[in-house]
C-alpha cells in the first residue's frame, strides 16, 4: 500500500492539487505579472502533455518516457516554455519597478522565485542533468 502511494506516477498526480491551489491564490491576488501568470498556467499544458506521452512511451516502446528521447524532449519543451514565460514576466516586473512603476508585491516575487528554483531542481533531477562547475572569476580579488 505504501509503495503504491510513493510511486512516482502517484506523487506526480497528487502534486497537481497543491499546484492548482497555488494557481488559484496567485491569480486571485492580482499581484503577479500577467506574463508570469501565463507561464504558471502553461505548466498545466506540460502536465497534460506528459501524462499521455508517458502512457504512449510505455505502450509503444515498452519503457519510461525518459527513455524515449524525441517524446521526452517534446514534452519537456512545454516545461521550458513555462519557465521562460515566468522569468520574462518577473523580469518585466522588475524593470517596471526600477523605473518607478509598482506592478506587484515583493512577497509574491519572492515566493515565485523560490517556486521556480524548486521546479528547476526537480527538472534537473528527473532529466538526469548534472550541474556543471562554473569557471573561476578572472577578476583579481582586490578589484572585485
């Protein structure tokens, strides 16, 4: 019983409910930049595409979605699009705020950044991506 609850497909499906609550409250607050809000909703398209793609990969190829590169990449493109829209939406808000316009609450911005970081870490874990080390800065420490 516990194994069935901890199955990755079950957890993936159950994670939809808190996310829908997040969407409800972030939409209701009217403080989130429009483009970022669209990006958060596009993530639902990713979910809607990933589930049937996973079923297709299992039935046709007899393996997990992650093992069918063209299908997995196609589904992940919606996640990439979602992330780009969220980042551009908040970038636009930051630029507007710097120019003197008030476009949203700072708390909403911080929560969204934390959420995006969580999604990025989860994406790296599910795709098997490894972090690459960044090169050392070439600026001398006394000039930094």
